[in-house]
């Protein structure tokens, strides 16, 4: 059984995957000047995340769903129900 968590070593592996998939990866400073966005670009597309894992996840979502990547109302409801089941309804 595999178990992978979002951490420093998985960030490094995700960065390597981005490069191996042919993406150019840059860091762009956020407004605070102390943190940055990971920006992956290829073929005129740009994916921006807080980490290499998040950026790679956006790419995976786009590869799977394409231009019509946005969630349906049913998908939004399913995620809300999952969160409510874990934490209760938040006000």
C-alpha cells in the first residue's frame, strides 16, 4: 500500500515531474515579498499554485477534464457534504 503526504520530499518529486512533462517552472513573488507562486507554463497554458504539488494537481485536473474543468453543481454539493460530514456544518 502506498501512502504519500504533501511534504518537502513530495514537493521536490512533483517539481521533477513538472520538468519531465516539459513545463517551464518559475517562482513569482506574492504581495508579501516573502512567499511565492509556482508557475508552470507549456504550449501557451499557465498553471499557478502555492506548491509544486498543487501546481501539478492543477495540470492533472486540466489533462483529465480539459477546458471544461470547472465543477458542476453536483460536484460542489458532494464536496460540501464531505466537509460537513468531517467537521459538521460551519457557520
